[in-house]
């Protein structure tokens, strides 16, 4: 059986703007931002909507489900292979992430994935994606 990918992820820098996201992440909740003026979800979370420039953006809990849009497997790593790539959430936005809990050979474009949170050294957990 192929080994599952793991990777140590450095602690993210938490800003005033991203603090609500990481506070929720500590509770295992995945947040996205939705604009109340135009209704669009965007990523990464911003105080000003990138579509209509409204400041009426609010945090919204997402189930964190989506599909693999693209990925790249890094094999020359001292800790073993790992994969990064983009997930397109069911809300329609794409984010860059790490893929976990699967062998690199099993990763496919279009496969269903779901968010989970991986602890970091001295910081809040970060979202990664595993097979749904
Ligand atoms: Zn908007």
C-alpha cells in the first residue's frame, strides 16, 4: 500500500482581517466571505468585495466540500511526497491548498474532497483537503 502524504505546514501569519477565519478553524469550522451587496462568495477573505467593491462582506460557514481543480505532487521532499493544488469549492471559488489522507497516485482532477484542519507549530490550524 502506498504511503499517505503528510507534510508539516508552517504556522500562518494571522492578521486582524484573517483572525475570525483562524478562530473558527480552531473550532473546526471553515469560513468563507460572502458579499451582501452582490451575493458573491470570494476567496481569499477580504473586507472589500472584489466583484462590486462593497464593504458589506460577511463571514459564512461553508461545508468545505468541492472538487480538485488541479494539483502538483512534490516527490523530492525529505519528509516524503506531498501534493499542493487548487480546490474549487461548491460555492464556486478556488483556493490553493495541501492534499492529505491519500496516496499521491490516488489524487485526481475532479475528485470530491472535503476540508479538514491540520495543526501547525505554534499557530492556528490550517485548512487542507482530504477525499470526501
Ligand atoms: Zn459584492
